[in-house]
């Protein structure tokens, strides 16, 4: 991960049920951790996600699994500001655990696009969202 601006850090306890038959967190659960971190950041940033005419939808997600997470643990997800376009933004992520903060367990990004929910077409990012990425 590069020096992008830190947007949010989420601490998410690993549940026993997050594990798979291989004895580590199932790969799809990582996407849920990342989603939970993004939603928490949007809420803290004042970006409404429910019952609004315009909002973000996931366009692309990429995650590299570097080391398996094993219960018990607390996942730490750092979200950082990435590229910003007319209607899209990239949120980079790095995943560690509280018990081993110097080891990166996974990293990647999520590209989101702002859309008009009624038409399904992209719209310009709201200015306050652009401002969160230090872009005007």
C-alpha cells in the first residue's frame, strides 16, 4: 500500500463461524470485513447509503490474500484514499490483525461508482465526498 491518506481504521472481531474447513477465515468473509469497514467509514463521513437517490455501488474489488487469519483474532482494516474520477473513487485497503499488527494479511482496493439509483447511470461524485479525498 502506498502513502494514500488514511480514511478509516476498523477493528472487527473474527467469529468462530468465519472459519472454514481449512481452519482459517473463509475467503469470502474478507469481503464482508472490507464492506463493514467501508460502510462504517461512509457513516462517519456523513454519506447516507439507504433511501437516497444517489450513492455508491461497487464496480470492482481486488484483494490479495497474503496470510490466513485464524480465530481468535481481531481484524484491523485500514482504508486509504485512492484515485478519484468524475463519478468514481478507489478505496485501498490493508488488512492486519491486532495481535500481529506488523504483518500484512491482505491488501487490495475497491472501486466504487456513484450512480442515480433510479436510472442506474453514473453521476458526478458529490463535492463533500471529493473533499474527503482532498480533491476539489
